[in-house]
């Protein structure tokens, strides 16, 4: 007796669960039918990002202006036909990494020596290229710019050469 009573009780519980499940499902289905879950979400209330307040670029420093003028001059005077800024050897040695670098030069009497490419060396190389010939290059190829470039021009070109840092190629 006791056993069958328990059985009925379990049966009732299971039946109740099944009913609850079915009605639950049905109810859920009905809800879904009335209120599609796939309703597009309302447009996000995000504001288009405000453009950052116009940033004033810092005015170029005096050095930057000098370098820019030097680059302009080197191109307009024609130096860049023979001197590259990227390490390529053209008619003359590249200017990349030249400044502050040791350069092997040949003096007019044939003596070979080494100099550091500082302001004085660059100035002399521009005004009087044959005073020291860069080893491996020919003399008398580079025009003499004495009297053609002002002191300011030369300073600007030197500043530009100085700005071309990097690995200096001797090739
Ligand atoms: C027709 C080609 C030519 C032009 C144009 C030319 N150069 Fe040169 N330059 C050379 C050659 C070749 C050498 C290497 C031989 C020597 O020292 O004279 C040289 C060497 C130099 C050097 C020494 C470089 C080193 O590695 O030791 C400097 C600095 C230089 N030139 C600057 C200039 C400037 C600045 C201009 C323009 C105002 C210029 N050159 C125009 C051909 C040229």
C-alpha cells in the first residue's frame, strides 16, 4: 500500500512538472509571438564623437626652419643631383649619416688622411671641394660654390646635412 501511494505521489509530481513545463513553454511561445525578441534595439544614444579641439601645431623651431631651407636650397641649387639623402651613392657620396662621421679624404698632394665631418669640413667641402677629396670619388666633379652661396645658405645646407642621421655608407 505504502509503495503504491508513493508511486502515485511521484506520478502527480511528475505530471505537475510536465504541465508546468508545457504551459510555461506555451506561455513563452505566446509572448514571443506578440513581442518578437528580434525587435531592433533602439538606436544607441551615442553622440558622434566630438572632434578634438583643433590642435595648434607647434610652430617650427628655428632649427627646423633652417633644415627646411637647407633642403630647399640643396634641391634648387642642384646638390641633390649628385648627393642622396637616403644612403644611395650618386656621383658624390651620400649625405646620410655624414655629419659627425669619420671621412677618409685625399689631400691635393695625394696624402690620405681622415677627418671628422663637422661644420668646418662641410663648409670647406662646399666652398672648395678640391681641398679634400673624399676617398673613392673623383676630384673636379663637384662645382665650386665659392661666391655662389651666401653664408646663410651654407649654414642652412649644413643644418640639413646634419639632420640626415643614420648609417653612413662608404660605397
Ligand atoms: C656634379 C656633382 C655634384 C654636385 C652638383 C655637388 N656635389 Fe658635392 N660632391 C661631389 C663629389 C664627386 C664629391 C666627392 C669628391 C670631393 O670631395 O670633391 C662631393 C663631395 C661633397 C661633400 C663632402 C662629402 C664627404 O662625404 O666627404 C660635401 C659636403 C658636398 N659635396 C656638398 C655639396 C653641396 C652642398 C652641393 C650643392 C651646393 C654639392 N655638393 C653639389 C659631387 C657633386
